[in-house]
C-alpha cells in the first residue's frame, strides 16, 4: 500500500469515527459524545506505540506486503473480540470494586514511565518470545513460510508456518497493550458502549495507519514519548480520584491533544534540523 492510499484510508476511518460521534451527540447527548471522542483519541494515540512494535516484529521476520496485510486483518478481528471481553470484564470489576480504578492509575503511571525511559530493541529475537514458544509446544513450526498459509500438512502431520506464531505474537502483544489502553479510557468513562465503540473505531483504522507509519516512522521519533506522557497523565487522572479530585473531559482532551501535537511537532523539527532537543 503506497503512502497516499494509506493516508486516504486512515482519514476515511477517522471521518467515519467522527460521523459516529456526531450520531452519539444527537442520540445520547453531549457528555457521551465527549466521552467517545476522549476514548477514541486515547486509543488512537496509544495505538501508535503498538504499531511501531508490529513494524519491528514484521521486520524481524522479513514479512512484506500481502503477508503483513493478512496478519493485520486477522489480528484486528481477534482484537475486536478480545477487547469486548476485556472491556465487559473491566466494567464489571469496576462496578463491584470501584477502588480498582486507583490501581489502574498506578499501573498506567508505571507503564508510562517505563515506556518513556525504555529503549526499543530493534534487534530483539522474537522467535524466543513467550508467545512464539507457546505455539511451538503444541505444533511443530517450519522455518520458512508457505505462501500465505498458517498451517501445512507434512508427512501426514500438521505443521505451522511462521505466520501462525507471528499472528499469535501480534495478538499477544495487542493483549498486553490492552492492559494499558483500556484502563486509560476508563479515566474518561466506564460506559461499556462508549468504551467499546471508541476502541473498535480506533482499531479498525489501525491497518491503514500501520502502512502509513511504515513509510513515515523515521519522521516521528518523539511520538513514543508523547504516548508515554499520555499514559502517565491518564494514570494521574485515575489516581487522584482517591482524593476526590476530578479533571474534566474537556481539559483532559485538551491536555492529550497538546501532548500528542507537541510530540509530532518536535519530531518534525528534529527531522528538519537534524538535531535532538
């Protein structure tokens, strides 16, 4: 997918999300519309770091074009199902044990701080990752791909091509990512419908956004730090509820937009001037 098509598709998904948001405004009110927008922006911005990880994984296994698309399509389908389970479970737990929100806040602050100071290892061998090894315990894994097949039959027995454990690795990475992103949206709302729909609209646009980032990822080196700061901010927003301090949705959205915008601006300035800030 070329850069222009990826950008067009990304903008199309964002437009569809905003049309849905307008529908929420008219049918469910201003508050729910703001909560949807907040959840959507948080999920979309936090997804950037996850997409960078997907890019590294695909580079690690030398996967190109059509194979990346197939993995991402199945990965998005799996994410749609797993997020529903995660969100319903999370809302049920919060309804029963409200104090869990404070724990989520601390978790987000720690995750954001870790992301801010942690360096991404592009040379990491993902064949030794936990999810890859789990697949190997159940079925033999071939060293080479076989077209776009996940499974092949060899001497009467099923073998997995590398695509199957890579898909499991992508799904597993997204599952771990959801541990941060869903609690972050809980800082905006615990309405299951709003949390899920904002999550899904962001996820559905990820494939197009991935191919856009694949072309431009070197130009957005500081976005990771912006994502880390957003995690820390949403964590603080949840944690201070313990002291009965609440940050309004409008102020929260403003802070998140400013953090994301500044991370993009500093990235562009770095590329333009060829120096760090």
